[in-house]
C-alpha cells in the first residue's frame, strides 16, 4: 500500500515548525500535522495570506493547535527574531520542516546582500535551524526535514570565491545550486547529529512536479524565461496537487521507519507515491559538504555546530 497522510501517527504533544506554511506544500504540511494532533508553528512572510491559511486549517480541524510566527528568510535579523519568539514559547521542538523557497528569480539580493535564491532557500534556513538547535536537541527524537528538488541534478559545485554568482548569474543555475545546497545541508546536518551522538535526525524530501504557486511566481517575477512559462503550463496540466506533493516531506517528517540521512520523493521522479530514494552524485560529496559549511558560516556569521548547539545558536 502506498504511504499517505492517513499513515501519519498520532502527534499530540509534539511541536512542529513549518516554514512557508501559508501556501502550497507548506500549507498542506501544516494542515496534515495539525490534523494529526501536533501543535504547528506556521512560520511565514505574508500576514494576510497566513491569516487566511490559519482560518482554512481551523475550518477543517476546529481543535487544531496553531501558532503564527512572522518569518522572512531573506532577512537574517527577522530570522533571528522569529527563532527567539519560537524559543520563548517552546523549550523543545520535535519537528522543523524547512519548506519555503523561491525559484528562478531575476538577479537580486536579500537584505543581507546574499543572492536571493541561495539566501532564501539555503542561508535563511541555515540560520533558522542554527538558532532553533537548543530546542531541537531538547526533544527526545527531533527531526529536521529540508526540501530539495530534482533541479539539484543540474547544479554546478558551490564556488566559495563567488557563492552569490555575481560573475555569471543564471536564474535556473542559481535555483539548481540552491536546491543542491538544501540536499547537502540535510546530509551535513545528519553527519553533525551522528557525530554528536544525539537522537535528532535530518532528512530530505523533494515534491516532484507539484502544481503550486512556485511556478507562477517565477513567471510573474520575470526570471524564468520560456522555461518557466513551459513548466507553469505543464504543472497546471499534469502536475500533482499540493496535497499529493507534500507527501514526501510529510513521510520524512513522521514515518517511524524513516531514518536520518534518507531522501523521500515521488517513486517516478516527478510523480507517484512518496518513497525513499537513493542519494546520487556521491563523488566528492564530503568536500562539497565541507565547503557548504565553510561558506554558510562565513556568509551568515552563524556557526552551526551540533556539539556546541547552545553557543552556536546564541550568536
């Protein structure tokens, strides 16, 4: 039998943070977790959209336990403030789903001067995870799930001398590299958890071809070109629904049989039930993980060292 959200175990007493929880895959993830009894912290940028999302979840599950935390992954000061708000209300976190992201944006920078796709998709989540580390480590068996994409297969290696692609920017090349960074972050974080001997686990997921606003926004923003227009039409015609597309990250987040370091994705690449998939492109992997850690710490000024979680998160 294919895994579905009906296989999510009872989550009463668990606390989950979901980024980008007000739409698309993030909304479906928050909805399913709340329906299973978790207290869901909806971390998102657009207040009006988030208010509407809360109302939709409450309509479906009147007893849902929800909390809203404003989060802009493109501004490290806002990321820190969001994490501080979460930590003030929760001594422990059982689940963090690093879901939010942008795709094929024109060349522009975040508040902190980072290339927007690398900054939002990876560096913002790097900072959030680092800040939340004490509460994650305080949980009996926390999970961090980071959402990647098949676009990572087209990525070039991260250049530590030019991590923001200032010399040779391409909207799709940047997106591919950012999603590769998401995969490498998930793998590197699992290494950190394993080395520190803690119970927390890091997993990855990709949603396949899912019909969310991600494609439409990339077209609206003007960076995607004809490729973006093609994918917008294709996903509208043949993409999975957000309900279906969220299943890989939900399985990674909740399946008792899932283990740290695993990747969950549609069986057939872009479509199909959520299954565990192999990690490909392992040549030079450790070097790439080390480079990502070096660049991420240097650019954000935020160390992420699980063995020294409290001091890393306090900076």
